[in-house]
């Protein structure tokens, strides 16, 4: 006779080592776990609230500059190193982990207009108001040596920006024209112009490295091809573009920071319509930088705030500001995509978390699983009104808040007027122009 | 030289001929040669020559012409010619020289050519350059499209993208820097040491390694190619097999089977010719298969499937066919196999024997209802009561007496009956074959093959034995009759299809009948389903039932029979087919009737009004009764607070606002909305979703570990972007995604062609220096 009895395989409940987690047998029968939607909804709500509670993005302020910070540069090889140039011609190299300035150079007389590092990370270039391009060693001079640039190029006109090629010993400056320089030569190997106006910034494409983009004060953005030594195309916007930034994951996408408070993401093959118009700032956008993952970018504005935009959204997901932060002139997203640095008028460089509520440091696997779950829950229930309201809630300084209200009224008035115009004119005579197309004045071949 | 001389002589000859022929030809040839001035000149010369031949020799002297009077140094005249003199005529040389012609040609060519266009404006040129360059660059960038698309849609992106190549460290290197720590590991190492297995030192000696690596490149290549080919072949065959397996077409499979059967037959024929012993073995195999079939119930319609089909068979033609197919298969398998030459004759004999029997027996069956009825025998042992009923004289007296015994079967047992009948049929078939065996000796004398004869004789003996047994159990007559019946049942398929063809007109008629019946009342309709139950009662007292219900009952029972039998006598058909249809229609009618009855008392409008009244009542604010029983007076079971008190403590609720559907008689507007719930509900369908169901589904599937297994949970909560802390994320590179990066340096081109732009720059530099 067979006696039925409980039999358990020790493999299913005995741990291999005492460090292993105890196995908890679970019954996934849905009848035992009712109300899954309400329960998850509550979890999502709590996660959202906690996210807001823990959203403390400000990490550190690096002070030491004696004038407004005009430009920032990342070190290509070291995450902890940051370079900054100030309006008094001073360049400082910072160590982010120690939050200290490790090196200081009086590089130029007048503004340091641009700073960029060489792709190998051994030296960096600066341009200043004194019409010079200087190359510096990354490590300071050895004991007893004087601080001197490796090379100095004396130009004829003021250089307003500089960028280094991503792979080769070539850099580009801008000013009256876009010059491409070989590091070994004192004259540009190629210079490209299109019209006569001062070009405020030039950027190399990080993927197709022969491409350059520049923006000039006559409201245009010009693309260049370094290999063919010609400009490619020019797009004229409503207002001046301050700077552009290429997407590091999508070769043909770049974003332009414009004076009209907006940012425009373009596909460089179709410049007549921007892919996305990002609007939230209430004053001119001065700088923009992509996250190295290519999913977000950060923008610095004259309205004393920085905002983080997802590439495919027209509204920002985050706004950072502090009472003491003045007009933000430059901003950079660190190469591990975890932090954001911004340099502002009031001589400070600030370090922010890219995800405001993220817990820094090493996470245990359970913590990681919990955050992942919470993140997914927030995503799942993001359209529910309570959760949406909480997750969108930000405290803003009064100036920005009132500006937003004002601009909302203005926008509404404009919209109403357009609607009225359409309503009261012959059908078909007034065409509605989309918000995207409205801002592009012309594309010049 | 020689050739030219020959030509000259020929010419001379020609002239001679001319001279000779002329007197004759001349008048004729003049008209012909008029256009030819050269010919004319020659002719003139000839005439002169002829005239000089007379001897008078008055050769004309060349005329001397004097200069014209009008010659002047100022102009030239062309008097006489009547033409105007053109300058070009004068310019023309006396003789046309070849060298000048070339010049002329050149002049003409120049004249025909148009003027060279102005070079394009510099800006224009630049614009073209830019456009070309832009197009080229766009093309270069377009190669990134798929990568970008993929990354945008990716479930998860892990940064940095470029994976660090794992370094292959040989096992011994790893092992050397590693010590056994846990007891388990130590134990394993002890074991290894005991068996003298190499642990820390290299597992292979360098020589061994070298020998392992020794395969030359060519060999490796060949080997790889071979393997590739084998893999390709294998995958091809697999794919083919899969494809063939997937084919659902019945026709295809039928053909396939047929083909196989044919092939087998052919082979068998061949084998018979070549190796009779082997053929016999084959035959025996077949015999064995037959035995197996007889033993098994595989094709006997007794399985679950068959039973379900049997139920369906009544209504579904396909099911019926499927069952028949199954039976046919069974028959086929159980068919006795005989040696070909014999069986052909045998069957002929059997048919000859069978055919004369058929009409007699059929007649017999139809005429004599009670006597040797095969159905009776079947049911005899099982149902004695029915047998009694059969014996009833009244039943016998009825005009449709031949069908009476069949009428005993009842509705609910249809399926089993069918199966039983099938069995019966098969048994009878077997017996028939047994009969054939008996009849065989006539033809079997002609068999030639001694071995096969032996087998056959054995078989014959067996069948005779069987027959004898049959004889013992039942009478010879019966068995023979049954076989005849079986033959009748075995009628060809053509006849089976007949009822189908017949059905349509019959059906129409029955529908008409039905309408008439419907007029009569539903009493008969109700009767029908009940008929089976009532059948018993009727049988017990047959005197009290009248013709019509009896007819009905019979018809109904006929249906069963009709389904049971694979063959029908023509007389039965006309009755049986319509009745089935009738039954179905009546069922339908019944259902309709039921629906009508079910909704008989329905007054939808009144219901709605009632509902609305209730809704209005429910929405009205309620009065609050604050009376406390027993307070100030006696309280208890059966005692109520006084009316006065109740009036005193009743708080009347204020009139609510008027209902919105007050003046809408056929609408109920519910003004209730749970605002507490609404605050948490999504009001509009969010963007990526196109249907609210989609959205609801995403919300309803839980992602927590409470409802999902660990693996599923991990998959569901996978973050979209993963970055490693402390790692620098470089921009995407062509090599990362498998593209070939342009090996050419970006700079090389710029440096190679000295640019006009750089020239301009130089100019600018000069200008600057001047300043």
C-alpha cells in the first residue's frame, strides 16, 4: 500500500550558502491577490510622492572664479575633471570628487570665449577676447616652471568659439568665419564663410566627425562639411540662435538654443521644419548640452534656471534653480550621464543630479529592483490625474512663475486672434501655420 | 603598274569598239547621252576626225578672241555670260585645291558654332557646390537611419554601447591564482589530486597545444566550407520536411496515400513474380494487420470522437461522411485478402450468387414483417418487451407493417444504436465472406500456386470452422438472409447520395405542411418531443391512440432508422427524409414559440416607467425619523411609538433640485457621479493609445512581484536606459553598430586640394597686413 505523504525536495528550500536569500515560496494565484489595479495605483501614487520628497538635485557649488563663468568643458577621459573659463580670462580646472579647484591659469585678457579639450585629454584650447587661440597642458607646470601655453596663435579677429575634432588633431574656431586649424600650424588649413556676420559658436558632429554646425548673429544656423570645405545649408530662424549641440547618438539631429525662449531640434537633412520645438523657458536660452545617452538634453537660460528636456517632448521634465543662481551662461552634462554642471553669472559652477530624486552611490539589488519597479509604476500610471499633478509639481521662483503666466496669456491671445482671423476671412484665404513651421524663416541652399 | 596598264588597254579597246559600232548606234545613242557633256565632246572630236578622214584636211584653226571693249581697270563685266559677277567667284581659284577646302570646312564649322556662354556667377557656382555637397552628406547620414530607429524603439539601451572585449584567459591561468576555500571545493580538489589530474599546471603541454593548432589554413577553410554546406543542406531538408508537414490539404494527403498504396501494390506484384514466398509473407503480414484491426476498436466508431460525431451525424453531413469514411477504412482493413487471380473469379461468383438472392430477400423482408426479421434478432435478447410488442396483432395489421419492428427503437439511444448496427453490419459482412469461402471450392481448383493453395486451404478450414459455429448458434437461413441484407446495405455510394438529391423538394413540401400544422395548433408540436416518452404508454394500450399521433411517432422513429442505416429501401426514403426535416423545423418553431412565450407578458414601456419612478424615488432626499421607541412610553415587541411622537420627531427632508429628466418621459438621467473615484480616473485617452481598451489593458496587467514570477517581474520592470556608474559614455561609433567607419581621415581631403577659399583667406590676410 502506498502512503501518500508530504515530500519536499531539499533543493527547493535549502540555501547553498548562508549568504543566499531565503527562498520564499509564493502562490501567484490571482484570487489570492485581489485588487491588483488599486493596489498598484496606490503604490504608484506613493512612489510619485516619494520621488517628489527625495527630489533634491543640487549637489555642490564650486566657487572660486572672480567673474562670471563664460564657458565649461568636460574632460574626455576623466569624469572627475572639469574645466571652466571666466569672463576675466581665468581658466580653472576642477576636481569634482573633491569639489576643489586643482589648477588655475590666467589664460587671456578679457573674456575666455571658448574652451575645449583635446580628444586624448592631455591638453586643452582656449580662445579669448585678445584674438588669441592658446593650447595648454592639462596638468599644471612642474615645480619651478612658469605657466605658459604650449602654443599661441595670434589671429586677426576675435574668436568667439572653439571646438575640437573628436578623433583628429584638428580644431575649429569661429568669429568672422569658421576656421579649421591643424594643431601643428599657425594658420588655418581651411576657412569657410557664408555671408558676413559674427559666428557665435561652432560644434563638431561627434559621430560623422567631418560635419560642423555653427550659428551666427544674423539669425542663421549654417552647416559645414570639413572634407569638402564648403558650407552645406543655412536655415534662418525668427531670432538669433545662441548655440547648437549635436545629439551624440543620432548623427543627423542637433538642437539649437534660441533667443526666442525656445529650443529647436532639427534633422539636418530636413531643415525646413524642426523635428521638435521645446518651450518652457521664459527668457533667452543661452546654452544647451546633450546627455551622452542622447535621450535628454539640458538647457541654460537667461531666466536663471536650467531645464531638462526629453528629446522627443516639447515640454521640460525638470527645472533647476536656486535663489542665488543668476543668469546661467553655460551648461554641461557629464559623460556618465549622471550629473549636470552649470556656470552662471554669479561666478559659481553648480553641480546637479540629472535625475533629481535618484539615490547616489551603490545600490543593493533589492533597492535597484524597488526603484525599477517604482519607476515603471510611475510610468504606467502617469496619465492618472493625481499622479500627473504630483509628478509635474515644481516650485518656481516668483519671477519665472509670473513670466509663465504672462506668456500663457500672450500665447492664448495670439491663438485667439489667429482663430478669429481665420473665422472672419474668406475660407481658405488664411492658412494656419503650424507652430513648428512658424519659426523657420527660410532655408538657404 | 601592270594593273593601270591593263586598264588603259581596256579603255583603248572600248574606244575601238565604239568606233566600230558608231555608224549603227549613233542615232539611238544621241538621246541617251545628251546630258553627258564629256560624251558630247568626244562625239564632236569623233565627227571631226571622221570629216578629216576625207583627205580634204580642212582642220579648223583655233579661234582667236579679242579683249572686250568694255574692259576697264575699274570694274569687271561678265558680258556674254549673262550672269552677275560675284566677288567670291573672283576669289575662287582656277583650280579647287584641297588645302583650301580644309580651311573652308573649318570656317564653316566656326560659323555653325554659337558663342560661348558667360561663366556662371561665383555665387551661383558656390550654390551648386553646396547643393552637391549637401546631397552627398545627407546620403552619408542616411546610413544611420536604421540604427537611430532601432535605438529609439529599443526596450532597453545599455550604455556604454561599445562592449569591452572579454579577454580569453586560459583555464590554468585562472586556476593558478585561485585557492579552494569552501569545504566543497576542497573536497573536489582532494579528489582531483588523488586521481592525479592536473590542476594548477597547464592542462596541455605546449607540444599538445601546437599539435592542436596544427591544422593549416586551407584545411580549416575546407572544413568550414564542408560544415557550412552540411548545415545548409540540413536546414534545407528540415525546412522542406516542415513545409510538407504543414500542408493541410486533404486532397494532397489523399493523393499521397494513394500514391503510396499504388507503389506498394506495384512492389507487391513485382515481388510476387520474383519471389512468391516473400509475397506470401507480405500477404500474411496483411492478414496479420487484418487480425489486428479486428481485435482493435480503432476504426469501429467507438471512440470519443466517433461518439461525438454520431451525435452530430444527425444534423451534419460532414460528420456523417467522416464516420462513413472511418467505417470504410475499417472495412478495407478487414477485407480478406485473396490471391489476385482467384479472388477476381471468386467475387464474380459471389456476386452472381448474391444478386439473384437480393430481390427475393428484400421482398421477403418487406412482405413478411414478423418472421425472419433481422432487426428482431438483434434486439431479441436485449429487449424482450419490444419483441412482445412486435408480436402484437394490431401492429401487424397496420399498413406500414414492414416498418413496425424498426419503430421500437427510441430516440435517446440513437448513437448506441448506430454503433450497434455498424457492428452488426460488419459481422454480417464477415459471415458473407465466410459463405464465399464455402462457395470457393468451385473456383479454387484452378489455383496454380501450391504454396498459396496451402495457405488458402488453411484459411478455408478456419472459415468453415467459423461457419459451423455460426450454424450452431443461429440457423443457416438466418445467416444467409443477413448476409443478403448486408449486401443490400453495401450498395454503392451513388445510392447513398440519392437522399441528398431528393431532399430539397421534400423539404419544401414539409415546410408547407408545417405551416398547416402550425394553424392546427401547437398541440402537435408539443407532442413530438414528448413522443418518445409517451411511446411506452401508447404501446401498453395501443387501442386508445389514433392515426395521426401514431403516424407522427412512427415518422419520428423512422428518422433514427434512416440515420442508422447506411442503405434504405426506396419505399422508406420517401417517408424518412421529410420527417427529419420536419423534426428540425418543428424544433425551430418550438424555440420561436418558447421565446414568444417567454416575452409574452413583457410590457417594456411599463417596465421602463416603473424603473424611472423607482430611480426618481431613490434620488429623492429621505426624511429622517428620530423617534426612539420606548422613550416616554412603553416599548417592546409589538409596540410602536405613537403617531403623535413620530410626527413630532420626523425631520422632513427639504425638496431637492428638480430632476433634469423631469420633462423627458423616455429618458433616465442619472445625476450620480462618484466624484471621489472620478478624481482618480483618466479623462482622456493618452497619446500613444488608439483605443480605450488598449489603455485599460495596460492598466489592468499588474507588474508587481506579487502577481508575477521573479523572472517576469524583472522583465516587466526593466529600465529603459541603463548606465554604468563611473563609465564614460562615448558618442556612438560606426564600429559599434557594425558599420565600416570611413578609413579616410577627415583632414586628408582638405589638405589635398588647395582651396579657393583658402586663397581668399590669404587675400584677406594680405589686406590685413596692409592695414
